[in-house]
C-alpha cells in the first residue's frame, strides 16, 4: 500500500491545478520587469495572479507583496512595521514570528486550551505606547484558532497594528484579511509550490523593505518575481476547500481515545482547524513515535517542520501547561486529498506502535 501522508501542515501535496499553471508559466521566457512583448506577457500573468490572490482574501492587488514564503512575509511585516512600536506576540507563535519579533518582544500568554489570553493582551496594550501585535490565525501544531475578531477589536481600541500569520488557514477554512493590517500567506501550505508566499496589507500601509534591489513589488521587495511559483500559488488558491476533513479527524481522535484513554488531545476544547490533531502519549517521546510510525509507512510530525530535521519539545504545548508531556506529542495534519481509509490505517499503525513502546516501558 502507498505510504500514509499525515503532515499537511508542514506541506500539502501539490494540487494538479498548481502543477499545470506552473508548467504554463515556465514556458514564458520574459522577465516581468522587461518592457518588450515577452516581458509584458510575463507581467500580465504576474498581475493576474496577484489580483486573483487579492480577491480571494478581500485585499487589493496593489497591496499584495510576493515573497519567498511565510517566513519572509512574517519578517517583512514585523521588521518593516515595528519602527517606534512595542512588539507583542503570542506565546505559541511559529518560530519564524518569534525570531522576527526579536528578543525585546513582549510575549502574551495563552489559556490552557491554546487560545490567546485576551485579558493579558488588553493589559499589555493598556500599558501605553504604540504597538504591533502579531498572532497566528491558526496554530500549526494544535490547529487551535485564535479569536481574531476579538483580538482585532482590542488592537483598534488601543491604536495598535495587527499582523496575522495566516499560513495555516487557506485551503482549510474560509478566511480574509478583514480587520487585520497585515497577513502572511504561504503557497505550499495549501497545495501550491514551496518557495513562494505573500504579505497582504491594508490600504495605505507601507512596510520598510528588508530586501532591496530593482524596485520590484512596488519597492517593497527587491528581486525578480518567481513567476512559475506565483502562478502555481494563484491556481492553488482557486481550488475549492476540501470536504470531510473534520469528520475524518474526529474519527481518528475517537478511535485513539477508545483504544488508549490515557491519550490527551491538545487544544481539544478550543475551535480548531478541521484537519489537525495533536496527540499526547504520556511517557513516550515524540521522536520515538515519529520514527516508529515512519517505519510503519505513516508520516506524521512532532510539531513545526522548521528545525532542520530535529525533533524538539514543543514550545506550544509547554505554553499551554503540559509540562513534561509537551515532549510526548505527535501532530497529525490531514492533506486535502486524504483517503477515506485514513482513520483505519492510522489506528492500526498507531495501535501497534503504542502496544510495542508501552510494553517496552514496563
């Protein structure tokens, strides 16, 4: 049987529509910044992709800045908008956001269910001074959704800017720029190619560039645009949301809990992405579980896929108060093309792994 791929939050399988769009773009020889006919054809494809992505998220084409991915989009927002502002970030943010925010950033705690502590945010905003708040719309490890509308309301009340790391939302739930001032996207999280993302901005907001060059992207990001990747990005954005992922995820969780009542599902009480679950098997290291399942032809992860192949204790689960169990969690994230027998196949592999590893402990 083919391997069971359950690591979509690290990267989704490519959509056929994205592959086809990339092939078409690769056939164009022109640089989008060139003025000849070939360059104009490339520019036309670039701007059509920009408008399509903007329309999908309720933004204007001129306010879409193409980047190399979600990491750069987050860095552009945080470094380009932070001048003269206090930077406030959630405790469970992606490492890319925490790194871009810098060591002086103020950390806002989360509640036990993983959602942002609104009382703590309000107190921090009330301390005075202009601020930039950066939070993720959906957590990459647990799938927990932050209360974005309530966060935005607090930011507006205190005159703060709000940047959303929305990398995990597209392709899973309807979402838009809405009340946020900036929003980061990444193509490969929704079935597009790796190596391209975007920062969406509210009208009138102009972050200082962190990559300067030939004035591309209205001077906000230098360097020739990766046209084939951008075309694939736009094609993936246009694909309909997958159906049935929440039902499949719920079936996996119910089966696991029936087999192993000791398992804890991180963030279970909070609204979550329909494709994501974080399963804590107390006393069994995440790395051991990931390797055992990989040998059983099942691909899962222990959290963010951004640690150069290393498995580390989850700072997300630690912030949620799981203590030593934060090192015992695996993440399942269902891809857009998950097969109907996913739950059955996973439970067979996971159950055999648990029986073997837990027997070894005793």
